[in-house]
C-alpha cells in the first residue's frame, strides 16, 4: 500500500503540468488540431505557447493583438463559449498582428497570430491554397457548431478596457 501511494505522488508530480494548463489552452489545442502530432499534448506546454494570446511567455496581462481580438469577442457576447469566440475571431479573416497573414492561416501554419515577427515560411497564396484544401476556417469550428452547421458572426470592433472573469486573460 505504501508503494502505491509513493507512485501516486510521483505520478502527480510528473503529470502536474496537465492539471495546471489553463482551461482555454486545453480547449484551443484540440479545436485547432494542435494535438494531432503529440499524443501527450496535455502534459506539454510546448504544443501551444502562452504567447499565442499573451505578450509574456508565462501568460497573464498584457495580451497580444490576437488575445485582444478574443477579448473583444467576449465583450461582444459575454455569454459565448470560448470555442465559439475562437472560431468567430478566425472566421472574421482578420490579421491581428498586421503581418500580412490572416489569423486562421497562421494557425494552420502553426505560427503565432498575435506576433508580427512570427510568420509562415511559405508565401501567402500557397498557404491559402493548402488551407482551403484542408477545409478552410470551417475545420476550426467548435464541435457544437460543426454539428449544427452554423457559422458565427465576427466580433464587434470594440476596444477592450478590462477583462471579465473567465475571459482568455484568466489564464
């Protein structure tokens, strides 16, 4: 019995990153298909860095332009689910960081949509063609929206001044 307890404690210590990964990242990773190449993605902070939405590598405020777009989505619909807001931001075909690559295409290329210094290596036209062949932005629809066949409208273009509890800044 003592050996089992020691193994249980050791297991919790080894796998504790999964328990500490922010809920929004746990939802975004499978929705954006970032989990497909790493079967142990829940235990790794490398699959999707905090800088996907935040300025700081450890998360928290401030948010980069993509994180701010997510905040605006929550401000437009405070009762929305995270997966729906994420899809709505991607479906708006915006370029949060202004680097010339739409956010959804950057997600597809696995670069950071909120960091202008993180750009895909391929030309935009080539990536857009690959993205369309892979299913376009529809592949990132929240599970409930995929089943219903609905698309969300783009978030309102408001300026975030604060973060409500439970929004992407809560990481």
